[in-house]
């Protein structure tokens, strides 16, 4: 069977009103649990590595791991380079064989972000990469952290401006745009509500695919409304990391004298699988292969 592109599934998701979760991983065991969830639920799978994840695991190693799972399971699995902060790091991911890339230009001026993103798009097109994601409005928070208090209060003047979104997409040629409408990286005792009306306005002005970062902990009702409004991808990272590490800590307490990794890690793999299954079902990508 010919491998369908990630863009095909974005188009399918937008047309049918569901979304792909993007699950980030930084070790083989996390990826194992994620893949098991997709196989069980017959779901197309999008996984990602951030600069930190790929710095630890290795970009070539991430590509090889995903390729091995794709070959063995026969399900569509795509690897995205998440939050690349420089042209150099994104270029490395493209050359390593990633299926999609995300350039995060939020730390640059709008003009600088447009310029670098255009170069990323040009490089990606040469390698026939299906999806290039752009970002110019910074999504706040730390995606590796559980917080006891409320999420940072966001002023709506910091949200993605619909007209700027249109200008950015037209000038860069990106396929998807990470929009800021209230999500934050990380999980909090009380995560913010989403500005769905702002999302509708962005949809009117920008013709690209819309994606959300900071999906972990976001109010479920708001996530569903965002998906029904046109969001095709929701990033999930903190929840998976928490499931993996908290389960590992509990296992080490139960088995303080065990030193064999394959006896210690299965419960953490299972915990990741359960979280991934929940999001595949909730966002509607189960049984969509």
C-alpha cells in the first residue's frame, strides 16, 4: 500500500471534524507505548521530538525508530520536528529524514520570522516534506512541568492576530500554523479557557491548517470546540511525560533491588499507552486509517 502523506490526514481531519494528537517522545519506551495505542485503535499516528528530545535521543535515531515501527506495524506513522528554534536545527531534521517540521519563530520579530520560515519551506519542499508548520505568536509555559497554581494569565492582545496570520501564511507558504488562542505549555491546577471566536476569525483569514500546542490539561470541552472549528492537530507532551515518570517512580519503590530495565519499564510503557489511547479516542482519530 502506498504511504499516504500527513497532509492527506490533515485534510481528512478538517473535512470530517476530528484531529490528530501529536505525541512527543524522548526515549524508545515512550514511543513503544504510543505506537501500541495507535495499533490497538487503528489510528494514523503523529509523533514528535522537540530540540531537547532529539538532542538526547538523536535525530537519526528518532527517524530510525519511527521507521522500524512503521515497517513492523504497517500503520501510517509520521515524525515531526517540534519547536525548531533555528534554521540550522530544522535543516538537520530535514536532512535526517523527518516527515514534517515546525519552525518556531516566536522569539524573532515578525519580519525575521517570515524570512527564516520561507527558507525552511524552501528546504522542506526540496525533500518533499509533506507539512511545514510555522509559529510567530509565542505559546507560553513549560511543557515539561506540572504546576499547582493557575496557568499564566494571557492578555488577548498577545493572541494570534487573524490578519497577521493571513500575512504570515501568504508570505511564507507554510502548510499549518500554531495559533495562540489560550493554550499554554504544561499542566496547571486550572488551565485557561480557549478563545474560540478568535479561532473562527483566524480561520476566515488564513487558509492553512490550524494546530494547537499545549493540549495537556486544556479543558476538554474547549478542545472539542476548537477541533469542530477546524483545528487538525493538538500537541500532547506533558501528560505523557508525567504518566511515564510517575509510573517509573512508583515501580522503583515497589522493586528497589531490581536492576533489569525490561522488568522495570513495562508499567511505564503501559501508562503511556493508556494516555495515548485516551487522546486518540477523544480527538476522534481512532479507526481513521
